[in-house]
């Protein structure tokens, strides 16, 4: 797994909360920093893909492990 600068655990939260929390976290971060998000909502996979496209941030990784979804987003 790649290095990251900040971690956001959005386990147990349903759409759109993981996205909103990620947006807030990324807002406080510097360009080039990486946010690791952990979510349990299966819908978050498509949500984060769309979020990355809309915001221009890079979705570096999207994977599922043990019922949890892990995302790495690099702030543009």
C-alpha cells in the first residue's frame, strides 16, 4: 500500500457522508498529499470514482479488503 498523509475512517457511514468527510479532509490538505479513506458502504466505490473525476483529484487506489473499502486520493 502506498504512503499516505492522512487517514479518514468512514466505516459505518452511508452515502453521501464518506464523500463529504473526504471533501472536508482534502480541503485542509496541501496539493500532492494523499488521503486514505476506509469505508463500508459498497456504493462508495462508484461515489469516489465520480468524486475524483468531478474534483480533479487523483484516485490512486480503490480496493476491497475484508468487507471494507480502501481508497487513496491524491489532492491535485
